[in-house]
């Protein structure tokens, strides 16, 4: 029986088939023979019946029905049309309306009678287009749904109300039938022209006008240079349409329905590209309410509450499909997302068109960063080659390798370690010169200026892209509140309402003051979250430091254990260093994943109001934790290792019998270089190959196996020819750009912070990024669902982080050169203590004497291999000799070197900062040609606007002048007015070509 308040949705049996235009039933017609109806509870029957002006029309030949069904298209059950006959998988089954967005959900039901419906891929089409009456309402053959559990029933009602509200907003829907015991259902959404025009005006979307002008380059020299550059770089350019006519640009203006005559609307279906259409639909989805779900804003809350499983726009077809039909996705795959085109420039305009401005800016930034690594890599290789070329001329390493000097060094550990000759560390000293030479100082200054120039050029490129992408002058869009924030506000309001009932008889003097605070969270509400954030971040940083200390203890104990064995005693330092670095690398990779999840959890308990605030706070927390995690072992080696060792006879012990570890005889710079290179290369290789390639493939395989083993009926025809929404649903959901940016920001730190110790860092970063660009491109094109297009003017908080790292790198490199390397001690010796102004005698100058008779009892070497009894041993430090009045106190040379080091840090920092500010001042943020073009564009638009207004008035007045009898025509809208020859009707879909004007 028909139940009042139920909504009738057309049930169409059989597999999906093409809807020909002759099969479309217009308003007032009933369903054809053989069609059935599925009774589904409607959230608001009265509102639904009145949602169409034709809801009350009687179908010819049909009985009266108390309920009107929302009907648009019917499938003819007698006509067998296979899915191969579909013209496009991007449209509704009528092959006319484009699918702009897809909602997916998983359903489960009980008690389905086997005689009702077929297990095939049936289709129900819901729309706010045409309506008709249900002649079979209340018939005994209606399908009866089995009893659903409470939660599933509640979600079903929420979905129905939400979809009804979407139709009231003007969207048209098409959805599958729930014809199986359980499975996934896709709701396809189409935005008609009226909705697109309305929302584009609300969102102030800039669209191209009829006016087109040429962008001329200023100056003949620059023009000639650009032509030569274009010819030389032509083999590197991708073959995409956007790069063919870059000298012409349309004037753009925010869309307005009252000024339709300004725009070149040749086809309303293609005037807004797919990314813009999906963006408009997504805005409607975000603000559509659902009262049954107790939320104020729609789709995000429904997905969070598992009412819907996913919401995504469709890709433009398959990227590797057979045939000559080309779409933007396939073009991106062929010209951008393959490793075979790694040498080509990126098609940034096409990336922006397909994925939106936010992702377009990321790849533009990544491309600029990668190109800027080329000169720094070249300079880094030159610095390394300079070290290789001058290694034979380095006097200190020669003195260390000279066995005639016979510097007898003090034991490296107690009891088991013997005295040793400094010449045995010859290899370490020679290797240290490759990275510790005067050229590294120059390279550090260069890299500090390089970072400044990179950021300045990015600001210029960002402005240039903003001009060509019409981002200049766009307003910040009002963001909707996050579902978690709304939940917290509702909970607060419920508590406040309970308190107000209890305290109703009390004073009401503060009601007006507290009224505004009831619908938002104050700092008092967030204080527990802030406290938890502060404590958790401190705990995580302490955990990182504890792990670093644990690795230090491992190094000390392992070195002591290996020193007991004569077979392993010679390779103690190499073994300990290599294993400790590998342990550090593994710990860093594991903690990276943990800290990412912890940062997300901490940001959630803060309850930020908008998605942008959530993203910014998440980025700050994740960056802080990952920065400390990645760089704390390197900071230890650079600034702390070997600084708190003590001296012979008075060593510092960690535990009983375990001394603090010392630097190698050639200094800690070589070990810092090894640590930096292994962590950087290991992080890049493992994260790229395992996390970014392997893990998504495993997830895809697991999801495929899960779908295959999931119980339920299968549709062989549908599985052989899946629809585009099915293919996209099987892809990984897009989770944001934070992981991609974070990986590059950490790499940027490796390139800039400790570049004085590892000049080859830019080379390895360049090799990684050449692969990273194509890896990210392939992931976005082939492995991820299509992201929502987001308009933004810049890269946001990432630029501030980059700027902070650039400034911090100046200080770090100053201390690396001054404290970690031997650059300053060599300068001090050469100009203050050398007799002939050379470095001869430098090694002897840096070694102090110790009387071996003053070693503590039980720490003397056992079974010494030295023939003669050693009276004095040497150790690296500036201390007074045993025969001085104040033995083993810091000498004058120590204070001289310390003063020189501090002076160098101050001079280096201020010099580089001054040069950075100078470079910043010399390079304007906005390119001169772009600022000129923006000014000219404004004046051009004023002229174009006035001309079109006059033309509009003339067209409206012309029919009235011709004859009084055609006065009725003159009262028509301008869009319907006849146009003179050679000119299109303003606002018509048959607009003429664009005007061209030289600027």
C-alpha cells in the first residue's frame, strides 16, 4: 500500500543502457509499460511534492496518486542497449548531462525478497527536472524493503533529506538502486547552467571576456633574448595547447548574470571547465544543511559521521585508454606524469586547469626549487673538486701523515686501549680536507644568498602566475566550520541551556554578554586542548632527545666492547659510526610516521574552526616535531660531540668505566658529513621508494582483494565495463599537500642548514627532485582521486617556514665553520703564531702534552705495544703543559681561538644578512612587466566595458527606431535582441570570436 509521506523513485530494471533523446519523458507523462517503483521514505513529503511547478499535473491515462514522483528520464525496458553504446562515461545515462560530482556510500539491508528486482546494475534517476504522477502507487507489486538496523535506517533518512536539499538548491541527481543485499551506491550530481551561473556570481569567479589582447615584451634586447631562449628550449617544452599561444590573454571579469554580454559564451556546457564546475558543486555540498544529522553544514559532516563514504569529482576519462580520444588527464600523463619526460618543463597551466590553483602552485614551486638546485649543485661540485685538487697541498694533513713526526697520542679508552701514533689517522685527515677547506666558507655564503634569491624569485613567479591565472584581487573565501567544531559548539550550547534552566530564577545581567560566546568556542573551552598540546609536544621533543642520548650510549658502549678485541680494535671508529647512523636513520623514519599521526591528533583536540586554521596548526606541529626528529642527531655531532670529554687524567664519564666519545683526530666535520649524507639519502630513497610507491600499491591491492572477497552479487557486464565513478572510487583519496611540502621543506633544510659540511647535498637533492616531480605527478594523475579545485594566491604558511629556515641556516653555517671545522684555528695560527706565515707546525700547535704518570690508577694501558716507556702523550686541546705553573689549564691560544670564533660568527652572520637584505631590495617582488600589464589591463577593461554598454543600449534602441510596430520586440531582454551582421548577440551562446588588441 502507498504510505503518505513516501517518495516514489523510478526503478529501472536491467543493466545500464544509453538513454536516447526519444526516450526522455517530458513533464505530465507517466511511466511506460514494464516500469516499477521503489518506495523509499521521504524526509519531507510536502516539500518534495511542491518542489516542482508541475508536481500537480495528471499523467494521461494514469490514475490519481497522492504522491508525485520526481522523474526526469526513463529507460525503455524493451530496448537492449549495452554499456559499450554509451557515448561518454562522464555523463548521466542520457548522454546529455555531465557528471560534475559523485557521492558514494555503502549500504546494507536485510530481508530482501528474491523475487523483487534483479541483481543487475539497475538505475534510479532522481532529478528536479520534469515530474509526473506514479500510476502504480500502492500497487501490491511494490518492493518491500527488509527491516534495517537503527543506525543504517538513520543514515538512510539523512541521505534522503540531504539529496532532497541538493535538488532544492537546483542540482540534478542520478543514483543507483540498492538492488543487492549490500554494496556501494553512487549518487551522480549535475549542475545545470542556471546553478552554475548563480554560484559563479556568488563566488565571484573570474571568467574570460570577449576582449583579447597581446602581451608585448618591453625592450628589443629582452624580446630578442626571449626569442632565442624560446628556440633553444623548444625541445624541452611539453606539447600541450596552453604553451602554444602564451602571448595572448583574455581580459577577465567576475561572472555576473546581468553582464552576460561581456563574456564569450559559445557553449554553455563548456564555458565553465570541469574543475570550476566541480568546485561550484562542492561549495553547494559544503553549505547544504541536513537537520536530521544535527549539523549546520553538509557533506563534510556527513562523511565524518559515515553517512557518505566519499565525495569526489570525476577524472576526465582514463589516462591510458586505447583510442585517439584525448582528454586533459591523458595529456597530463603523456607529457608530464611519466619518467620518460623527466627532461621536459612542466605544463603548469594545464596542471592548474585540471587540479586547481593550489596544486598548480605546489608544482610550480617544486619546479622552481628544482631548477634553482642546478646552479647550487654545480658550485657544490666545484667546491668538492677544489678539495680533491688541493689535497696534496694541504700542510696539516701532510704533517699528520708524516710518520717522522711521531706524535704519540693518549689512549682513546681505559685499560684496553693503547697509545697510538697520529699518523694512523692519515686517511681521515685527508678525507676531511675534501669538505673542510677555504672554499666551503665561500659556498656557505653563496648558499645563504641562494636561499634568499630562491624565495625572491618564487615571489616573482607567484605574482606572474597570479596575473596569468587571474588571481590578482581575489577575495578570501568565507570558510565553513569544521564538523568537529560544530559538534563542540552544540555540546557547549546544550550545557549552557541546562545551566540556564537550573539558574533561571537567578540574575540575568550577564545574559547579553554571554549570548555571543554560546555559539563559539572561547579560550576557556580550548584550554584543556592547549595544555595537552603543550605537554605532548614537550614529551615528544624529550623523547627524541632521549633516543639521541640512547644512540650516544650505544656508540660509547660498543666502542668500549670492540676495543677489548684485538681483531676489531683497528676498525672501531668506522664500525661504530656506520651502525649508529643507520640506527638514527631507522629511528627517524619510524618517528616521522608517528609524529605525523600525533600532530594530527593534537590538532584535532584543539578544535580549530576552519579547515585553513586546522591545516596551518597541523603544519606547524608536524614541522616542529619532524624538524627536531631529523636534525637532532646532526646537531649533536656538529656542536656537542667532543666538547665535553674532559682531558687525560680528568675525563667525563657517562657511566662507570664509559668515557664520553671524542671526535676523530681530523675533527668532527668528516663524521658530520657522513651522518648528513646517509640520513639525507636514506630518507629520500626509502620514503620515495617504499612510502610513496610501495605503500599506495599495497593499499590498492588490499582494497581490490577486499572488494573481490566481499559477499554479495556481482554484475559481470558492469565489471567488464566499469563506469568512470567506479574507477575513481577504487583510487586513493586525496589527503592534501602537507606530506609533499613537508618532504621538500625537510630536504631544503638539509641543503641549506649544514651545507658547509656537505657541499654535495644540492646534487643529491637535485637528483631526487627530478624523480620526485614525476613521482608526484604520476601519483596525482593515476593513483589519487581527483582533488577539489581550490583557488589560492600563494603557498601559505610554507613560505614563512622556508624564510625562517633560510635565516636560521645563516646562523647554523656560521657556527659549523667557526666551531666544527678547523678553519678559524688555522687562520689564527697562520696570522698570529706561525713564524713564516704558513701552516707548518699547525698540528703540533693544536696538541697539548700530558704526563702519563698522572693517569688515574686502573686506567693505564695494559700490555702496551710501545717499545719504550711513554712519558708524555699528546691530546687535541689548547692547554698548558705539565711543566707550566698552572698545568692543564686553558692556554692563551684557547682564548684567542675562542674570541676569533665568536668574532667570525658575528661578522659572517651580519655580512650574509646584509647581502640577503640587499638582494631582497634589488629584486622587486612584482616583476615590472607584470605590474605594467595589470595597470594596462585595468584601463583596457574600462574601455571595453564602456564600449559594450554603449553597444547594448544601441541594440535595445535600434528596433524601436526602425518601426513603431516592433515595439514589443524592443521590450525583450538584451540576450534575445537581434544582433547586426558581424556581431553576436550579447549573452548569446553563439557569440562571435574574440577581439584582439595590442597593448
